[in-house]
C-alpha cells in the first residue's frame, strides 16, 4: 500500500470530542454574557469570542466528517 489511509484513531476521536465540548461550552457562555452586557465595546468583543468558538466547533465537525485538508 503506497498511501496512508485517512483514519481517526480512538485517541484522536477522544481529543476532538473534548475540543468540541470545550469550545461549545465556552461559546454558550459567551453568548449568554453577550445578552447580559450593555456596553457595546464589550458586547462586540464577546460576540467575536463566541464566533471564534463557533468556528472551532465547525472545524472539529469537519475533521470528524472527513472534510478536512491534509
């Protein structure tokens, strides 16, 4: 066999699952505080943080679905 198959090991899956959970939880918390804050500058910053965590979750899902760049 000349090419290595694209697989996710059990350890990799566990790590990706943990990363997803951390980012999902942090995103939920950021979204919550975004609704609580009245200062627009802080609200914009928290929105950016929430978007960052959302993007990280989407990357984890893409890797699990096999839609990632090697």
